[in-house]
C-alpha cells in the first residue's frame, strides 16, 4: 500500500536501540519493508473491526486487537 511512510533513519534507530553497532542500507530497507507490510495488515484488520462495531472511527483498542490476531 505505502512505500514512503517510515523514514530509513527510524529503522536505523530501532536497530541500534536493539543493540546493532552498525546497520547497512539494505538492512534498513528490509526492516522498513517488513514493518510497513505488518502495519498495513494491522490497519486493514483494525478498520474491519471498527466497521463491524458500527463505527467509522478506528480506535486504539481496534489496533491492539488487530495486532493480536
């Protein structure tokens, strides 16, 4: 769905916070791709949950529930 939502600098920051000393450009791109794919799937499920509940507004609980499933 999306291709330029998350910045590569954020991916590097995440990897470094988790203990990486150095991060390649390909690793940043790979993490970005995976994270955005997961986020897209969670968003779609959360929207379905909100609609099923008769709401137009996606709430935090929809996101949390979608992420569990």
